[in-house]
């Protein structure tokens, strides 16, 4: 029992650094998408996170809202944050540049030929 009391603070510090949200997203899910396909997916995930944050803040205004919001939205929020993390990592792995909403469209990866000019008629 004394050993548990002595080790509890140290084990608590380790648990604090765990990213459990990654359990909600499949690594490699976006590996086969092109760079230009990533920004719309990230924008959708960011919009969903904002929507969930709004729902949580509205629920927290009620007396039992913290319990309800935790039960109803915490898993969805963890999933959408994990999706964002994986999307950003996929962009880094593909050398896409910034895929953040509002950023310039990503350039083609190095080694990709430029697009052909439109045909004249």
C-alpha cells in the first residue's frame, strides 16, 4: 500500500502525457489522398470541432451540463482532434505545405510536372 502511495504521483505524470485521442483515428487513413484533397478535409474537421465546442459550452451552462457534455461529446471531440492531427501529419509526410483553412492552396509535391496549358481551339 505504501508503495502505491509513493508511486502514484510519478505514474500520474506519465498518464498526463498520453495522447488517447489517437485511438480514435486510423494512422495512414489519408496517405493515399493528394495534397489538394487534404485542406477540405481539415476544414471539415475544424468546423466539426468548433461545432462540438459550441455544444459543450452551451451544455456547460446548465447545472448538470458538464456531466452531459462529457458523456455526449468527449469521444467525438477526441476523434475530430485526432483526425486533424493525422491530416496535418499526412501533409507533412507528403511535403504539401500548409493545409490550414485560409492558407494558400498547397503546391504540387516536388517532382510533379506542371499542368499542361489549356488546349486552343
